[in-house]
């Protein structure tokens, strides 16, 4: 038996218009957005389809938007293809989507969790402050030395994650 894997995206996969073609083709996608709207108390579908990139990129909006669009795509996939993946994984926020689509947590709880996760992450750092870069193939000690050299009393540069 052939195994299949689905990888769900994290934040930064968002774009204005995401999910629109999916909703035009599949009723289940529209239903997925409507469920989210009830949980969130605002029209996420409108934000995703017609909102500004500035509003969509706010972490408290981005996270539920990416989660809901991903769940809508998975539900459409299950209706169209119907082959349950052997493995579901996600990058960062995508982990919550993988847990939702695998049945480990409820969809409504996932929508609430993604909204709160985004809200708290946004509160932790002002919009437009900070940045991140992925560095591959470089000695970790050189990277740490660079970070130390770039840090000062007002701005700290550090390694957030090692492979």
C-alpha cells in the first residue's frame, strides 16, 4: 500500500484571495469558512478574499486565515480524492492544522486556538519590529559569533532554532 503525506503551511503562506477558488468550487470550503466566522465573530472569508494585505498579515488574522484555508482545502481533498493520508505534519501553525485534520482536536477549538496564538504572538512584539532569517550550510559557531557581534543593549540578535 502506498503511503501519502500532507504538509500544512504555517504563517507567511497568506495572500489576498486565498481560498477563493476553493470556495467557488466546493461547498464544503464555504461551510468551513462560515464555521470559522461564527467562532471568530467576524467575516474571515471577506478578509481572505477582499481584505488588505496589511490586515491579513496581522498575526492575529493570519493564523486563523491560514488554518481555515488549509482545513477547507483538506476537506475538499477528502471529498474529491477521499484517501486519508498516512501522515499529516505542519510547519509551525501548520501543526495545529495537522492535529485538526487528523481528528486530534476539534475544528472549532483549532480556530479559537489559532486566533489566540496569533493575538498573543502579536502582543509580544510590535508590528514591524523584528525579523528572522533561515541560514543553511554555515557553521553554527560562526552564526552565534555574528549574532553576538550584532547585539547591543537595545537590540538582541540570537539563534532561535537549530536543525
